[in-house]
C-alpha cells in the first residue's frame, strides 16, 4: 500500500504551488490551489527516473516505438479507444498544443467557444492569440452544472470556428455524458467548427460516471477532433512535460506536426518518455489506491463542511480531484473571500473569478493532498469562518 498520508515539504523545489505562494504570502500558509498533487508519484516511476539520472548523460532524446505502444495500451485499457500509432503526436504540454492548434486552424479575430467558468490557461490561449473568447455559461441547476445548448447554438450561429472542451470539466467537475457529447458534435458539424478536447483529468471519474472521448462518438466527430491527453495529472508528472495529442484526421495531423516543427518542438525532455512508459504500463495498483484516497478526501471534506460550515455548497464532483464550492453565502465577492481564506485562515485556494466573471463567489479546492494537511486547512477555515 502506498502511504499517501506522508506530508512532504515542497518548499525549495521551485514549486509553483508552494514556493510561488511563499513569494507573496506567509510560509505558514496551506496551499489547496494549483492542480498538482502533494502526493508522491508511483515508486516505479521514481526508481526509473533515478536510474536515468544516474546514467549521467542527458543528451537529446527521441520518440521510439515503446512510447507509442505504451500510449496506445493506456488509451485502450483506460477508455476502450483502440487507435493506430500514427494518430499520436507528442507535444510537451496540452496548453502549448492548444495554443498551436489555435494558431494553425483559426485566424486572428475568429470566435472560439468555451463553457464557463473555464480553466483560465486554456481560455487565455484564445485571447493571447488575438482570437475572440466566446463564453457559453454553464447553468447551475439543482446543484449540478449543465450545458446551455440553446445559448451554445445561438453563439455558434454567430460564427464559431472552434469549440474547446474541457473533459472532465475544470473547475466544476462535470463528466460529460455521451448524450451531451453527441449534441456538441452535431452543433460542430452543423456550424463547421473544430473540436479541441482537453482530457487531462480523464483518469479521475467517480461513481457511475464514465469518461467518453469525444472523438469516439462518430467518424464525423473524429474527423474534426484534436484530443489532448497526458499522464501529468494522473501520475503527478506535470513538470516532466509530456502530452499525447491524438488527431485522427491525417490532414489535420500533418498540419499540426508541421506547426510543431515551425515552433522548434521535436524532442521530448530526458525524463518524460521513460516516466510515461512506466506510468502507462506498471502503475495500475498505485492509481487504484490513489483514486480511493481522493474519494475519501472528497467525502471527508463534504462531511467536515456539513458539520462546521453548512452554508457552503460543494458541487458534487463527477471527476477531477478538485472541488468547486459555492461560497456566496459568505460573500458573492472574491475580495471578501480572500480576506477570510488568505488573510485570516491562511489557506490558499483558487478563487472563482480567476475562472471568469461567472465564477465569482466560488472557490476551487485541490483535495489531492495528505489527509492531515487537508484537515488542518479545513480546521483553519472553520475557526475563522465569518458566519
């Protein structure tokens, strides 16, 4: 059994989550913010990286058949998606891939749709490339977010060249059903829009929910889809930088490969490929234990809030290791929530307005952390709770 209860000091590791927080805040803060895990990667990966490090020569690396075989194996095992090797295109990061896809397959000023609240690095990749971000707001109904297909179609009627889908959704935790994905595909067919699907959280799905890759809906869906996968979230490998961009359409695929070359992207980092190969072939037991631990952390958090801060409403997560919480009973404004959580409780979270204006009054908590650290953070929140 893996010891996920171990609290590991991440200060001094150039951690965006912890060292970044310490730059502008007290070091006694607890970080439940950035979406990486405060849990060790699988031991098999650690040992492989140690072995590679001890080799002592960190020269240029290349993608050989083992990488493609491991990725194909994972996609088949995890999502029952059997694909040819040729469909897989390496790119260091999903956000990087999305930005390059936007540059290649849309023009300056084109409208690109996302469902909001939205993961901002992806949303920012639209605006930083001088395209227009079209927000189709999700509807919160009976504690569950739903796609407003009437609004989505109205937006697409006005001209949308691309739909960027976050699946499962970050931050609200929805796992899109086959019916919802089918409706998205039909709209994209009707209005001739590309589909870019960020599936980085796909390995964290709970209950009776099931992750479906949108390109498997139909041949038509596959022909217009870019599916972005990665071991980064699943195995806590974000800084190793490897993503698998699966593009069924050969014309789109070759255009994307050319875009990568034009951007100077062609070699993976030294540790990325061996870590990916081990993750996809030798870490199933670790992942099963991790999912159980995260589900227990979710249930612990919900129970704690119900007892000590019942006015807060946790949106039931269907996927991801992130909890989206409605804190509007405390205040509908992020400024007041920051006063409570950062200044008083000394707990850093992701505040809702960072996911778009529709998110204000909400917070996102990362529960992929040791239980004792999570418990201490929740305790601090309750002791300073303004209601």
